[in-house]
């Protein structure tokens, strides 16, 4: 480390001739007479002490060089952004077309420097406030093609989302009912060092996870389900259980009342606030 600090402070390699250069021949000769040579760590300690080299000279240099690199990157980014703004301020519209409710406009940009070298831009707009720029293309055909790809992909995703929402609206209640009725009780047997099943250590009900991935994820996002620790089964928490029981109570299916009666005790579990519930609420508040 002493050699490294010497090099960082003097910008010279840690060699004896360089030590002589900055400290003087007489000083180095005195070290040699004492049996202290350039191969020894003590030699560089004495040299650094002579030059008042800080113990953290290397770290200081590293920090300074990192700051200089970051400053250069920032300056380059600011310059690039300014150039983009200049080009956009002077863009000239070539033509526009409509596609799937979007307006695609192709612009010719003024000659840019070597930073970009691409002088065409496509702008995709859709009411009320959707806007997407397809940046810097080689020619107007490339710009229009990329804009069309963006519009097609966007609309495909929107259509898929719409279909999923319709599907989920129907499947949500069915999933909750099926998961609820096919699950078994789960208890945290380590809570309070007790292996007995009780309201205090009740954590929910679980079943094997063999359901549609997107539906399950949506139910998890609504905090109605969660994965078990090994990800192989699903845990329906109290919120999910309450929703499932309410759905089952509303539908007209033979024997559903009997099934609910068999799990009537779940109402006590759902309405009971355990120490574990309090801890989880505190963790959520902290997040």
C-alpha cells in the first residue's frame, strides 16, 4: 500500500531512481546506510513520510479519477441532449398516415454531426395523450416501418390486456371458490413454540398450484393469494377466504351451504386478529 500511495501522490512508478528524484540522493543514501532498501516496505514508508504523502493517497486519487469520469459522461450526455433538442426544433414534416387509430408522422431532420448520423424521425400519436417517438432512422422508409411495428405491438398488447380483463372478471370468482373448497388449513406450528392448531397460529389455507399462471398472479396482486415458501402450492389468506365465502354464499349451487357449514369455524379465524397479523401489518406500514 505504501508503494501505491507513493505512485498515486507523485504519478511516478515506485522505483528507487524515482525516490531519489523527489527526495534527493542524500536522503536515500541515509536509508541505505541503515539497511533500508527499496525492496522493503519500510523504505517507502520513510519516503512517504519525507514527502508528507497521505495514508489514503491512492483512495483520494481513485475518487478524483472517478469524479472526473462521471463529469465527462455528464457533459457528453448534456451535449447529446442539446443536439437532440436542436434537431427536433428544426425538424421538417414529410408526410403522415393513419394506422389503427394512430397518426404516424415522418420528419426530416437537419444534418446532424457524427454523434447520430441518422436524419429521419417517426412520431406516433393517438388521442388523448399517447405519444411515441421512433428515434433517428436511416431513411423515411425505415422510420415508417419502425413506427408501424410499434403501433402494431402496442395495439396487440392492449387487445390481449382487454381479453385478459374480461377473462379474469369471470375466472376470479371461480378460482376463489375452487381454491377455497379444495384447500386445507395451514398453521404456523413454530409461532409461540406451539405445535397445536389454534386461531393464534392460523395462517390461511393452501392447495396445489395447478392453475392459470396469469389468473394466479392477478389474485396475488390483489393480495388474495400468495405462494408457499417452496412455490409449489398456493396460500389463500384471510382476505381471500372472506371473498371466497361471500361468493359461495351468493351463488345457487346444490350443497354449497353444507360445504360452507363444514368450514363455519373459518369465520372465527378470518375475524380473529392474531399476533402474526399485527406483525405483518407493522411490516407493511414500515414498507
